[in-house]
């Protein structure tokens, strides 16, 4: 007896730093585990949602990666301010946590919501270059000012997708942009193009 496995939707992000094309990241959404979170991400990737308070759609297009921690994680998705202080969702300014802890953040390439606490998810997201357990992390999700360790535990962030094809883009982002100065990139990589990826077969 076989069990049907639902086809998970995929999106792509093209990444560039200044005039240099760094590659394409293909992301598979865990829509069977975090449907609301996935629909938020997909809608912003496709620029298909326009808030009633705005004449422009929410979109990741040209949105920068504003926080890069070498060999740990890359964060972006601030679609309003571009520097980590803004953000929005298709459900309003923020939306509730969904299925927290359904899986461990223990693998390279997992894409998670980035937030500032309970029920503060918006458009911010981050992709891991190491799992949380590999970094021996504990405590709150933000960096510990006493030892500069960055926290990334499952109880604060929703793992909603996985980068299944990234070429060398994440590593190139680190090489060209990583900085230890408050983790602000020396160069600001962005997503000039993003959309759904059609599935065939």
C-alpha cells in the first residue's frame, strides 16, 4: 500500500550583489505543515497581494538581505524598510506562530520566519547555513550581547521551507558581503527576481 505524498509548491529567488549575479535559490515550501506561513511567503514572492492601505503589492523583488552571519545564517525579507526595522504580511502587520517546533532547525538550507517574539511574524525570513544544535544554542533568539552568540532555536522560529537547490549563492553572499560589524553586510545582496516555479511531470 502506498501513501500519496502531497506535491509541495516551489518558488525561486534570484540573488545579486550590486551588479554581480550570485545565483538562483529554489525553495520547497512545507505547505502541508505550515500552510498559512507558506501562503504568506508565496504571495509575497509572486507580488500577488496588495494591502488595502497601499497602492503597491507586497513583494520580495529587490528586497535586500540585511543581516548576514558568516557560516550561520542569512536574513532578509524586510519588504517595507529594507533594513530589518520594517516588514509586513498578507494577514496584516504580523501574524501568529504556526506549528512551532514541528521539526528541529538542524540542517543547512532550512528557511525560517525571523521575528522578535511570539506572534510577530511578517515578511522577514532567514536561511540556515548550520543547524541550531550545531551551534550549541540556547536562550532567546537574538544575539547574546555578552558573548556575541546568535540564538536560533525552534521554539521561536517557524521552519516553513527548505532550499533544495541553491547553486553557490549562499556561500557567495557570505564571501562578498559578510561583516562582523553588527552583522550588517558590506555589500547588500538583493532578490531582483522571485516567483513560483512551475512543476512538470
